[in-house]
C-alpha cells in the first residue's frame, strides 16, 4: 500500500513540476498553436468531419515533444542532487521510475486535453464519426506512452538533459525509420523491423481498427523500457 | 546503531575507503572527522544505500545494507551535503512529498510535517518556495526531511556547512535533542565542530579509520608523551646531563641565554619532581619548570594526517 503511496507522490510531484517551470506551459502552448492552425486549415465546407490530419501531425510532433517532456525526468534530479534523496529513501527503483513515468503521461494527457475543443467544434458544425476519433486519441496516447518510456530510459542514462533529449529522439527516429524502410532489409531483418513497427499499429488504430494485440504491444513495449530504466537507476548504486 | 565492517570502496586503483570499521552508538552523536577527500561522503553514501561498497558490509538500525537494502534505507534519515531539494516547491509540500517517500502513513503525514517544521524552526517559511530561501533555511529544510519519519538513525553530511554561528549552535542543540533516542552520525572536516557537537569521533584519513571512540579517550590514547620545559642556571652541557637522568628522556633542545639554559625534553611521564630533585642535588637553581601536554587539537591534527607509510599520491574528491 505504501509503495503505491510513494509512486503516487512521485507522480504527482512530477506532474505538478511541469507547471511550476516554463517548459510545461511552453510545450502546451506550442502544441495547441500548431494543432489549432492545422485544424482550422482542414476546416472547409464539404470536407469530411474528421480529425485525421490533426492525428497525423500530432503523432509526428509527439516524436519531438515526448523526448522534450521526458528528458528532465531523472537527469534533472541527478544534476540537482535530489536523486540522492530518492535513492536513499526506502522506495524501490521500480516505484521511482513508475511514478515519474505516470507523471509524464499525466502531462501528455493535459497537453492533449485542449484539443477536445476541436471535437466539440466538429460536433457543433458537422456530424463527426466518433469511432476513428476515439481510436485516434488512443493511438496518440499509446504511442506517446512508449515514446516517454524510451525518453525516461535515456534520461536515466544521462545527467545531461540535452543528451537525454537527443538520445531518445534518435532512438525513436531509428525505430520509425526501421518500420518505414524495413522492407528493403534482407530476410529475417525485414520481418523483425515490421514486428517492431510502431507505425503499422498506429495506422491500424487511426483507421478505427482496435486490435488488442496492438494495444498490448504498446503497453508491453512501454513496460519493457520502464524495466530497463529501473535497472539503470538501480545500477547507479554500483557506480 | 550503525555498524561498519571493513567497508572498502575502490574506483579503479583509487581507494576511497579502505577496510573502514567503526560503530556509532545509539543515544550518542558520532562525528566522522576527516580532511576533504578522506572518504567521509563515500562512507555515508554506503551507509544510506546510495552506493554499494566494493567489499565489506554495514548495518544501520540493525538492518544490513546489502541483505535488506530497503529496510536499511528506511531506518536512516539522511541529509546529503549541500541539502539538495526541489527549489520550485514550497517547504510544506516538499516535506509532505518526503513524508510519502519515507513511508509515513497518509493519516500521520500532516502531523509529522508539522512536528518537523517546528523542530527545525521553519514555521515562518513553511509556505515559501525553497528556491527563495537562504542557505541556512534550505539546510534546515533538508534536516526536517531527514527526521520526518522519526527514524532510529540520522545521518548528516556536513550539516554545519553554510550556516552562520547562531544557526550552528541551534543545529547542535537539535542534534543533541535527537540523540536522546536516536543514533546520530555526522561528518565534518572542522575539528571544533566535532568537538562541540559530538560525544564520539571516528577519524578518517585517506579512507582508513585512524581512531575511533569517545573524544577524550581518543585524545588521551593517541596523545604523544608530554614534554618537560625547564629553565636552569647552568650551561647547556650540564643541563643536558641533568635531563638524561630522567626516565625515558629524549632531549629536544637545550639552549643557553647568558647564564640560563632553556631545556625541552620528552619524558615518559610527569618528570617534574625527579628533575627538581636532580637539580637540587647538584645545587642547580631552577626558575621555570612546566609539563606541556599537547593540545587536543594537536593530537587530532596528527591523527588526521595519513599514516607516513602510505605515500599514495591519489587525492580525489570523495
């Protein structure tokens, strides 16, 4: 029970800290601006009442936003020395990592919340199909979650926020490139690239196809990166 | 109680800590004294679970740091050097957060925070952001964080650094109060701090424990023999001959100024009476006779130097 309390306290502190520093507000404002401009451009009489263009763009911007959101999670505490407080408290590394991850995921949801206004706008002026909208949000959140998990691992491995940002950005680009260009690889590799492809699964969801295997893929992938981050955090004691 | 058993920490070929063994007893304040780089912080980091020793083991509050790491971490409240905290948080919410980390049950958290705020004189700043506080207040916030869960052991790394003299005195009083039912271990490189704040001392030099025990006892045990200083009316040669009759005498100096000679001699004990008797026998007048014991400071300064046999050149921050 108290393990959950510690995880919860870490998650809440993390979420609140995004709003205590400019970074959180800047990210939210820029994302709202970008998606708002895009959404208003797709609004035209007779155009389909969908958020498809918004979701396409958001999935791509998430590639840059998630590393920016996650870069400070552990590296900032390592730099400030507060990681020592966490490391010497009776909280397990898994709980620390999970708390920080949940806090970052919470920020992601907070960032996406204003975009619900577009859904409201569509409802007022047109008759949108809610299926693809729901699965679109699901795809966005699920891919954001796995991106944040990669970013958290990078942040655990580095005391510099810049290298944490670049490390996770390049890892994510590599993962997406692998999926896009995987067909060019020789045999077992192309299959592996497809099997690990995030794009194929987000595309399915964007079309409105909810495949439980696909959802499990994202969750298991996130859990895998979190476990690696917990191991990396624990390994700091052996430095 | 804290028990360190042959703790060793190596970084490549550099030994930050070498087979350090000592005990910090409950209801006492123990000072870990050493120069910068002597291994104090490394030692405290191992005891608090932040670092794993290369060899050796330790127990904190009866919990082994290697076998039950989380229980051992829960048994100790820790104030790291420079008292890191989250500058964007307010004192009260930071302490509530720390209480949750330290497993204080939710229903007791508010009371624990109030108590820590009161004990560390933080009442006037409880709603301020930590980043806006002075160094002294930030240090107290760290101290409040360390005592929140009322742990049996309190470990503090250089708790006096950055505090003004009045705050240092207040902090000592608080540590004394805490030691009523806890084991308190603090590190310092300032001898007078340890002398004033601690009952026991553990002296570290280049990663080794040079001496440990109650401060007075350590000083007495390691004090070099006293020196006898005398001024007599005789020439240097005759005075030196007088000195040689004393038990275990080792002549340091015999300098003549006019008809008087000033003698400094190391003896195995208090040799004033035997010297006076010998002088009387030869009818040598004495105008000064004193026994000089080395000051506590001198004894500790000698102990703080690494043993001469070890000329290891490595001098790294630890």
